[in-house]
C-alpha cells in the first residue's frame, strides 16, 4: 500500500472512530429537562438531610421551628401567589397596579424558598473549609481567615434588621463576593449562591436573643463544606 493510500485509510478510520465517539456522546447526553409551568403552585419542602438534634450550638427546637414555620410558610405563600398569578393571566382586565403587587410577592417568596433550601442543605457538617472553594477564597481575599472575617462583618451588618449574607460566585465578573442581601431578593445579578446565612431574627432569637454574633459563631461550626464546594464546582463549570 502506498504512503498516500495508507494515510487515506488511517484518516478514514480516524474519522469513523470520531463519528462513533460523537454519536455515543450524543446518545449518552441527557435530554433537556421538561420546563415546569411558570405558575404551577406546587412547591414542596425539601426534607432535612441532617439530624437537627446533633448540630453544635443550634438547638433542635430552633431548627425545627425555622424549618416548620418560616421555610414551609414561604412555600405555602409562594404556591398561593403563583395560583393568583395564573388566575390574573386569564383575566385580560386585571389591573396593572394589583399585578405589580403580585409580581413583587412572587420575587420575595421565591427568594425566601430558594435561600432556605440552600440554608438547610448546607448544615450538618464540621465547619472545616476544604476543597477547591477553600483555595479560591484564599486567592480572592488573601487567605481564608480574611474571607471569614469579611463574611462575618457582612452578616453583622444585617443584625438587628433582616436579610441574608450570601457568599456568591459572580459568573459575569468571575469573582467571589460576600453579598449583603435584603428582603430575600437583593442578590447580585449572575451571582450563584454558594453559602447563605439567614440573619432574620427567626433564625436565632430562640437560642440567642439579640446576641447575633453568637449565632454566627454557631452557624460557622455547622457548615458542610462539601456542599459548598459542590456548588462552587457547578457554578464554575
């Protein structure tokens, strides 16, 4: 076989193999998820993935009250708002001023549900940072201690008020930030939440009264950094 013929044969074989590989990849790829109806109104609570009696410095009574009342209350409210939005869409004469109130509540309740989902999912760990997120925070803030100090300072800026301290990866700026998030809905655009700290009094008053700093101390001891690291990996993928 001549060199030219041999090269042609090898090239054809390579293209065939590549074609089979691509076909295999395409067939293995998961189909896109079926879109959920915009106003389905059927949100359900996510069960706790840890034993609330075994957290450090956060009582079972506090955690269960937070999950049962505030989190599930937000879910029920969001379901009601979505059902009202569905009805409003069917009414061509629905007044814009009333619709404005529904849209604000939709954003407010959605933020509460999502942030509470993130909050409870990340608890149950030993509070020791690790993985690629730890190295990334060290690079972004100088060292992990500097990040923690800024995170705590941001949280305490909300003490006595209400809101969330949110460590986010901003996909637009490709940077990590501790954001001050008021009213469940003031997160940065393109920010992917990695670690969220509920600074509403319902999250700590039962255990700590007005001593918000002690609550922040306890929260830091219970973070499951494997969850945070997985969120970071997904956000930067």
